[in-house]
C-alpha cells in the first residue's frame, strides 16, 4: 500500500465510522497537575491531537512522526502539556496538564489515528479551588467572616450555639479576581453577647467552618499570667496559633507536635503552652495589654477565642514597705533639722548670758553660776524637746 492509498483509507474510515463515546468527567484542582484520560487501539504511525472545544477548537497538544509537535500549539497551553510517550505504543494517549487554571475548564476532544482507523473521546474538565481557610474575627460588636481564592462561587452561612431565634442579618459580598477565583466576605452585628457564632463557607467539593467565642476580659499581673484557649475539642489533629492584637504572631504549633515555634518578639514573655492550648506568659508590662487570639484549626474547622488582657499595676507589700521607708527617711530628716535648730538657739542663748556674766567683774562666782545655770537650762530644754 502506497502512502497516498494509506491517507485515503484513513480519510474514508474517519468519515464512515468515527468512534465517539460519552463525555468523561474529570475534576482538577486549581494550580495542580491533572490527567485527562484517553486510550486507543495500538497501531503503527499513531497520531494524537488534543483540542479544547472552544469556538475555534483550540489546539492543546499534537503528536505525530513519533514526536511532539508544538508549532501549532495554542499559547495558553505552551509548556503545560505532555503525553506518556513510553506508553503510546500500548495505546495510552492521556494528556497531563500542569498548573491548572480556571480558563482550562471545559470540554476536550482526544483524537487518535492509526493506519487502520481513528477514534474520538470527549472529556469534560471541571476546575475546583476548594475552600482552604476561613477567617473570622470580632471588632467591637461586629463579627466578620471571609475566605479567598475559591472556585466555583461559594456559599456562606451563619449559625449560633446555642441556636438563637434572633435573625442573623448579615451583609455578604462576593468579588472575582483576575484569575477568575472568588473572594467572599460577610459581617453581622453580634446583638446577643452570650452566643458562639459560626460561619461556614462551602463549594461543590468541600466546606470549612470557623467558630468564634466573643471577646472576654481577664486581669493579669506582671508575673505569670495564663490565658485560656477555650474550645470543645482537644488539640489532636489541630494546629495551634496565638496572636496579639489580631495580627502579631506569638507562636505556632502544628498538629500533634508538642513543640511550638515562638516568634522573636515574644520569646521573653512566653513561658509555656498547656495540653489544652492555654498560653502562660511572664514578665509582662503595659505593652502587653491587648487582645490575645487563640486559633485551633484542622482541615474542616477553625475555633477562635479572643481574650482581652489587662495588666494590673503592682501594689504588693514590697511597694508599700518601700513607701514606708521613704516616709521614715523624710521624717527622720525633718527631726534632725529641728534638733539642730534647738541646739543652735540654746548655744546662742548660753553665749549671750556668759557675756553678760563677764561684764559683772565684781563677782566671778556669779559668772560661773551663770555659766552653770546656762548649761543646766540648755539640758533641761533639750530634755523637754525630746519628751
């Protein structure tokens, strides 16, 4: 059979008996690798074409003459497609697609041809960007829940524990990014203070729930202070994160690992972490007053507890004893000054009296008596002051 006859035979078979099966559904995760399955009856001179079924049937990948052919490949797929070349001879024409994007979603045609015939298979590729993380936080009486990078468009619902008859009126917004992913944000006013609020974000493949215990307040001292991490679960299978004032990282503890990593700024203050996740701090000052957030998280749930810590000023016995010592020193100093003043007055008085006695030259005994009387008067005066 000549080459021309072979080509004519392939064209006739293509026209008369194309093989087309039902679409195969394939789910691919955003930015990961994905395999679109396809197979054919092994034969010589295999030709493989992959098309994305758009208006103009975009060429995703071509293979013939025993090698890949990239000249006509669409730019969108450049460097992202490959075949299992070592398995083509056994009939495997599956396509590996890397770095899956939302734009890759759609219907694909796998066309294979050998000398004796050809075949077409159709694959429906669905792209999913699952809910990876749900953030929940409270500022004053407003609770906000958000999640980013999701596809297709997610749903967000609120609930409380225990269930409440109060209507949870919320404001929810959805935005789409340049990568066609969805960001969702919702907020509500916490009108009832003794409720635990939960926010659930869900898509067709998964869902995550974040639960918030409303802000409570505790008092701590400059010495050891323990801040509780309240939840209805153990740490098994959960990662633990502590933050200060909603954003500053204090420490991380991943999964069942008993070791935790403390940030540089908090190494002087962190003393220990309990089995339940409670945080014990030391050497605190007014700089550490603020909101402490404990976050427990696994693949499906996140528990958040906010605690406002106020540092009490030290009023211990040591401070009061110090104050007493200071007062004693002040009183002692004042007493010393008074005693010195009294002595000075007494000496001056004595001196004047002796001078008067010396002027009376006719009677030296009287002068001595005056000197004696002066000393005695001085002593009596001092004694009286001391009493």
